[in-house]
C-alpha cells in the first residue's frame, strides 16, 4: 500500500482542524504536521505488519490519540480542550481515511 496518500490526507486534515481552534502560527502548524507524519506512518506500518482488524485499528488509533496529545501537551501546555481537539482531529481524519481507504468498507 502507498503510505504517502493517507499521510498527506492526515497532514491536510488535522492541522486545518486544529487551526480552526487557534493553533495557526508557524510553530504550532510545524509541530502538528511533524507529529502527524510520525504517528500516521507508524500506525499504517504497524497495521501492515500485524494485520488490519477493527480491534487492532481501534486500539492503535487510541494510542495515536494519546501520543499526539502528549506531544501537543508538551508543546502547547496540557488541557482538557487540547485533548478533545486532538481526539476530534483524529476522529475526523480516521473517519475520512476509513471511507476512502478502508478494507472494512
């Protein structure tokens, strides 16, 4: 599978989503893009290695949300709002990714 297209999709969606809630400066966008490239590639490579099942994808996506939130909390400061924004960004990008690329659909 080509990992570039899902990664670009994520990098297009999540920084835009977070940007709508104030994370718009160059530093914030750079951090968000870097974190998303790393987590997206790790997620897709891991799914390719261990197999794609609903439960595996869900568990790994939960780990992605946690990892991204920890990275953002370190960069921007902890907070409930940031956690829910991270969760929302991932639900949005994962949902669109499932519609476009999922073997489950």
